[in-house]
């Protein structure tokens, strides 16, 4: 099968790999679309460690089950022909204090798709069927792929803002363009922050229901009740804190961020909170994939071929597109 793998930090290569076979509890999935995530860039750049190379990245996978391994449990198994989504969370131990308290996203032994387990920048991929999800009908594979990380992590981050009414989104990329739609559906007001002077992204945010958009250096017309920082820039954390009303929260939604500069206690005082969001639980996935078609979430997708994966990653790095980039493997007919 054709695949794109990270051979070592900084080196991405198109390769031919032996077609994998599903083991007990696994399914073999023919990939039709796999979204690009900023985490893929962090993995390639070495900002997020890869335990073993080479690894095939890609953790926003949509595809069709082609082969089912021996059942590992007595749960009903997936069947060939089913369309499934495969997210970042690929396996958890089920027995640690995190797993046993509904926080499998924090499992010490968790294995992640496209970091620990070969992912979706390939014609075929293996997945533990307990971590595969049914997808809403009526949307193409390409449109659905960004829901599997940008949407899911964004949804989890949004949940951590509680009942916030005035929501700031810092970094208006793949995740924020989905979260803005969900937030509006929930009756929140959205304020979008982009790189200074990025007027096209500000216009994009306004088109998705943000009531205000501006550069991250500008002051919004009102205080915010919550902010989600998607951009991997630590200086945005104190910048967002300064915009918060008392009791507000800044949620850092990325897996990697540059150092956060020191800031005066004054801007945290008043029960303001800074926190991160890590990974996802399967419950998050079930909830979000049920909610998304009711919003309904529309993703703005820019497609690339498998051979163009490196181009897509560099386009993401340079901010050359709005919305989401997806690798189109073109196999669904
Ligand atoms: Zn665990
Ligand atoms: Zn991701």
C-alpha cells in the first residue's frame, strides 16, 4: 500500500508498505480521507515526541471497514462495508485510575493514532474497533474528516468553558471554524482572534457567525467569559487572560505551545482560570458526532492527494488556507 511516513524528526517520505492484517479486536480500514492536524506538524518537527519511528501520521481518518479480525470481546463487532471514523485516541488500558474514573483521555498507557499506532496517511490502516466511530449520514468523507480531531478536541475544549456566553477563539483554523458553529448553535457569542492583519481569516470567522473578529493584539469590544487558545503561541495566554471577566477561563487546546511569558498575578486574580485540554474520551466522540449534524456543522475543506501531504503540512504552517486540509485518498465510490 502507498503511505506517507515520518522517518525521523523533519523527514517525511512517500513509501510502499506491506498491507497490514487485522489482529484480534482490530479492523482493517480502507482510508478515503484523513484530515491534517497541527499535531502532525508538531510530530514532524519533533515538538511532540514519537516513541518509535517510522510512523505513519494522520489521526482524522474516515474509511470503510474491509476486514475484521477475530473478536477480542463479546461486544458486537464491526462489519465489512461500514463507514467509520478513527480519532487520535487509539487505545487505553482500561484499568488505571484515569480510565476507571471516566478520564481515559489522561490514561498513562494511552496509545494515539498517528503517533504510537500507524495512522491515516495511507491507503489502509488498522484500528482497535472499540475506538472506531459511526459517522453521520449526508456528509462526504472529506467533510467529515476534520470532525475527528479539530471537531472533537474543540468540542471538549468548548465544554470546559462552562456556560460562558462571550467566547474568544484565539487562532481561527480548522478547530475554531468548527467550534464557532457549535458555540453559535448553543447560543454563545463568538469573538475571533487571528494573526495581526490577517483580514481574510477575520472575514472567514465573521462568515461563520463570529460577531467580532480582529488581530490578537487588539482589544475586543467587551470582556470575555472564556477563551480557547488554539494557536501554539504561549504569549496568547496572558493576552487572553487580560480580556477575561472575573471567573473566566482560558483553555489551551493544543498539544504543544511555546513558553508562556510570566504575567502579573493581577490578571489571574478574580477567580480566573488557566487550563489545558488533553486528547479526548470516547464519550466526547459519541456526544460530538451526535451533535454535529444537528448544528449542522459545515467544514470548509481543502483537499490534497496523498503525495501532496508535505505540501499540505507546509500550507498549514504558513496559514495558506482557511478551514481544514484533508488528504483525499479518493477510494469511496
Ligand atoms: Zn488507563
Ligand atoms: Zn489532531
